[in-house]
C-alpha cells in the first residue's frame, strides 16, 4: 500500500563484516556488481577488507555520478601527540544508484572534524609552506585524535619544523579544550 515508504535492503552477500556497534546508514550500487556501504563508523569500499574510517578521509567529492575519496596514510614521522599524514591517490567510484551515500559521506566526514587550522611555517623556521593541524572525532575513542598534514613542499625533517609543529598542535589542543 505504501510502497514509497519501503526501505532498500542491502543484499546479505554484499554486507561487510560490521563491528559490534556498527550499523549501515546507506549503501549504493557501484559498477561491476559492487556496492559501497556507509556505516556510522566509516565507508566500506569494493575490494577492501576493512572499512575506511570517517576520520581517515581527507576529502570527498561527488560529481553526480562519481564519488572521489581521498584518504590519508600515516607517515613514520611525528610523536605520541599527533600523527603526520599525507594524501593517498583518489579512489574514484562510479555509483549507479547512489541513494544517500554521497550525503552520508559529506555529513559524516564533516562531523568528524572538531578543529582545523592552517599555519605558515616560514615565520620561525624559514621553511616555505605550512602545516594543517586537525583534531578529529573517532568512533570508540575518547577525546580527539590529532593529525598534521604538511604542504607539498615542506620537509618535516627540516630544522625547527618538528618543534614548531609540536607547539601548534599543543596550541590547538588547548584551544579546543581537550586533554587527549
């Protein structure tokens, strides 16, 4: 009678292995008989064994048919206060039936960001470029997780860069009022 109120169901054979407190919020049919599944914790992509957390997505764009997702990878630089990250190549997904996936990606990535600020490094270190300091909410983690992303031409090993970055992260953490 009320067919328009019917909810789409994710086929059981396409359902990823969800965590104990994870639930599906949207899913989309993609090319090649694949699906993209958005949950309260992140995005499950075709051919990937584990989800990409909302806090791991640096940028996502929707063109009306194609979803481009830029995730971050952690670099072996930094300290216990924050992680240094860099962008991975964009993942391009053609969604044949996008449903609410693009909206959920936008809302949940934005919602994960509690603090973001960009700072030039050349004033103190003489290094051209800057650093973006980001505090993000991560499901199941108390407090914020902090990351820094250096501009393309910045060498994190250059003299004074690590010290200034540490000060900027400490400043951002105190401004947000969190102890994590």
